[in-house]
């Protein structure tokens, strides 16, 4: 709740448990989404490292059926549905072993979770506000209080705003 501006923070005093319940009521879906996202998203980069699609579309390969089949087989092997599903299941089980706070901070896809869960929960708890405006206000408040919010250190570092150096 420390990310809320002071006037909004006052509205949630005593409602922390209600907010938490709102956030986690569909947590299984969001764990699965996070696990799937973390397994599927890197496949694009892996495919590109395997030459997808530019290496296959060169005129030199177009006449070599053996090379075409070999490249297609490499992509097929990477995109093996059973292996991907097993990776997903392993990732999901790994996520489930983590404390709830870590699941929310590191394993739930933040952008969609914010849009579909956090923002509606905040609307219910502290009143209606346009989503983009609330997001901007939350981020602004986080930047003011970054010494007390350590889980965003990597963002501040990427932005050249490392709290230790600020």
C-alpha cells in the first residue's frame, strides 16, 4: 500500500486483508499464466537463433531440400508440444512452492495482472479512477518512496536511478 498517494492510503487503512483477498481470488489462473508466459515467451528468441525465418528464406537454401528439411526439423524439435507442456508444468510447480509475495512480485505477468486484477480491486477499494491516471500516480509515488520499496531496484538501475546513487 506504500505505493498509494497519502490521500488514497488513508482510504485503505483496515482494508488490507480485503485488498489481498481481491488480488488472490483467482491466483491459480495467474500462476498458470505467469508460468506459461515465462516458458512460451523465450521460444521466439530461440527460434530466431535457429535461423527462423531468414535463414530458410535465402535463395541458396531454396534449391536444397535436405537443408530445408533439416531446418524445419530443428524448429519442430524446439516447438515439441510435449516438451513445452512439461516445461510449463515444471515452472508452475516451481512457482507454487514460492511465498505468495514472491509469486506476485516475480512470477505473475505484471502488466495484465495490473490491468485485469489490481486496477479493478483498487477501484472497488478506494474509488473509481481512470486506469492510466492511477498507474501514473502509483509509479510517481513509488519513485518518491523508492528507498522503502526494494523489489523495484532493478528498474531504477536500468533507468540509471539506482537508489544507492540517487
